[in-house]
């Protein structure tokens, strides 16, 4: 059985393939696709007619481009769907049918901060963008050698986190703003709307000198090092802790003692979540009934008898009901999980087709001073309208 996977998958995911193959005598041909450019590579292979028996891919609107109604097996009746709460009302489904099997807890976006730096300056962890501005002004006065916030314009993708994803969480939580955009009841370019306000807040941090001096060219990898060693106070990132742990030589106690996580949005601590690509599987229609049946057996195994062992290895909270929490979970991961359970919202850009893949270029443009918040709002609205028409969204 052929499986297309993301090369950044953790070992716990790889072990699921191995255990299934050994238990049922299935030869698993694992094809790793590089994480950089993963989406483009999958879509190119897909467009050529190539199909795996199992596809690991995003549960966001990104999978709509694969034409699931025509090319994917409908998994709506499988038991894991009912065990996942309301998850498939938000992700992994298309026009009322479930095509994805999401098994890993969502990734969270937020502010990772150096506890020692904030404590030394008498500061608390941020909850809002106003808090970020306050921390910035205090640190610049008390400890000018420290960069209040790290940005990674050289890597581009991280800029969308602080450039809007975090800010929008309160609007998403309160109003389901993205759905209002799809229903033509809200727009990106509304001068008084939250999207332009978020871009303006990001631009204000830039103008106030809150970022590292090389923000337009710096990389994601350098951001992790900078916050770990205290030369920067904060960075906005996703909740994959492996890069941070590596900075502390794999000593998770040292990571927990030094690094904290804060949920931040426009109006309070609303954590932002998004489905993980790792452990999210689809069963493409291949025309081979025997192989397709084996692929469905894999989905049943990964969400059933093989799920507890996977959770125990990954040290993440189970997404499916009826399974036990793993023991020995890292303290920082517990903090992140608590933020998700306490108050969270799906990332606003998850299903905004046409816009999502261009968002990092817009925020990088603001970071470099080449784009304005209102100009980005207009470009975003145009991109979404084009994407919505191409995807055939109702009413577009």
C-alpha cells in the first residue's frame, strides 16, 4: 500500500504505519514528500493523475483543490467521526461529507516568551496586542539590548501569525467572522473591520521598532534560538515544541523553566487553533477495490485499536472520545493544551480559499513597509473573491 506523507512527521506517526503493516501483513510503501513546498508537490502529482492509497494532507480548505467529491472516499459513516465531537463541522469535510480522518490534537498559535526576560523587566505574559505594545515600550527603555518581538520575514510564513491570525481570533470566536465573509456579510477591506485593524496593529508594532533589526530577512530557525537564549523576548509561532526542545539539548525541564506560552488576540486570551497535517489521512479513489479496502482498514486501525498507543507515544491529548490522556506530558505542552481547552477559536483563514496561500506575502509586505493595512485589505478581498468563484462556493 502506498502512502504519501509529509517529511516533517514525528516518529509517532511513522510508527503507526509500521505497526499496522506488521499486524496485518501489509507492505507499506511510505513516500515522504518534503515539507518545504509540500502542498505544491502534492497538487502537481495529483494533477498528473498519480494517486496513493493513503494521502496525508491538510484538513483545511486546501484539500478542496483535490476535488474530494470526485476523487476521495466518503468516510462519514466511520466510527471515529462520531467520536470527534463537532470537529468535522469545522475541518476535514466538504459539502456535508467527511473525507478526512484527523487524529492529532490541533496545533495552536500563540506567543512563546522568555520567562526570565519578562520577569527581569517586571512584566507579565501578554493577552492582547495592547499588551504586546506595552511590553515593547518597557523593554526598549529597560533593556534595549533585547528585541521585544522576533519576526522572520526571510521565512515569510511566520509573519501571518502575528500579522493577523492571532489578532483575528477574538472576532472569529465572537462572530465566526470567516463565515460572514463567505456569506458576503463581512469583507477584508472594511475600514472598520477586524482584518484591517489587525494589519494596522501589526504595522504599529513595526513602526514602534518592536521587531529585531533584521526582521525582513531573518529566519524561523533563528527566532527559536533568539527567544531561547533571551536575546529576544517573544515570538509568535505554532505549538510544535521540537525546535525549542532542541535548543535546550532535548532537556524538556530546561525548556519548561525558560519558555512560556501565551494566547493573544485583539481583545483577550483567545488561543488560535488549526488542524495538524500530521496524522490527517484521506483515502483516494484508485479504482482498485482490494487496495481501497486495505486503506479503509488502516483508517479504522489508526482511529481504533491503534490509537491509544499512538497517543501514548506522541504525548498529546486524544482527539477522539473514549481514550485516556497520556502520562509524562511536557509542562509547556500542558500549558498549551489548557489554553486550547479554556478559550480558543479556529484560525480565521482556514477555509478562506484564494486568500490563505497569499496571506504570508501580504504580511511580509507590511513588515517591509511596502504594503499598507488598507491596501492589504483590498488585495485580500480580491484574492478571496477569485478563489471563492473558482471553488464554486455557494453564492459566488
